[in-house]
C-alpha cells in the first residue's frame, strides 16, 4: 500500500493511534505531507517517530511550511521569536523537561538533520503527485516554486497538465473531512485543532482517521467526492 498522511502538527499520540489502526506491513510505504511540528503538544515525539520510520525505508517525508520555518530559526537563531509566534512555542517546549521553558539548544541535531537532509519538496508516482500545499498546473512538479509547494492554499485548483492526481495537505479542513474534487485531494483535516488526522491509501481510496480524543474511524475517499466549483 501507498499511504499518504496529512499534517500531524505535533499530535504524537494521535499519529501513533493512526498507525496502529492502519496495521502497517513491511511492504507498505508512507508518504507524509509535511507540517510535523507546531500547534500540537509533542512535536519532539512526532519527529522521533518519523525518524524511526525513515530508518526502515518505509517513509517518504515531505517538508511543510511549518517545518521550513523551524529550520530557518535553527539556522538563524535571531528568528526564534518569529517562529514562536508562528506556532513554534509548543514545539520548543516539547524538547524541555515538564515545567521548564524550552530553548533552541534543546533541539537535537538529529531532528534538524532529518528535516534538512531527508525531507523532500515533492514526490511523484505514475498516477499521483504529492506536495504539501499546492502546485502550478502548467509546470512540471520538479520545477514548482516554493510559494506553490509550501504556502498556496487549496482553493479549487485546476487539473495538473500531467493528468496525475494531486494529494496535499496544508489547507486545514475545519470540518474534519478531506476534500476530493477528482483531480486533487486535500487531507489536512485539522488534527491539532479538534479535527482528525487522516491517512489515505492511494490505491484503494481507503481512509483511516484518528483524533486527539482517542477516537478512530474508517471510510473511503469517494464518499467525499464533489464537483469542482
């Protein structure tokens, strides 16, 4: 199976519950769509889990805009305040002992190295491409500008010229439901804010979801299909 997972945003327990529900086998491949950190309570554990999965060869990890802002602050410490205002305060605190304010120096080099050297900007298969945010329909995926890949919102994007389905996150769906318009699917379902963390099996369209309250549910992406507006 090829399984895409939407924006985790520091929700480590929810991520673990979702993986338990999927019951991964050695042949399964996970494509994580970025935004592993910020907002939620335990970004440290999320990155620990991703690094472990990556070591098995099962994980293809994409960068999200929050991960990029984290890297920018690590590379340029004068930008720490900017990152904290963007949601990085919870990330930094997740590296500190309980009751102790976190600091940039608490973040291990292993985590920086994972984001900097092992995460991709995009990924393609024969039938789909995976990005964090969006894509210019007229440009090859390898030539997409950063503004599209990491920052552009999902507002009824047109079909990509390749004919492949776009699978992305970034634009949080406060309903907790994914968006499926045929040629494009968004599975950021607001895990940190009261929605669900979503996993999509690309081949079959099966969905698994888990939330911070410990609930899970299973469905099918076709149940969410709608006509482009």
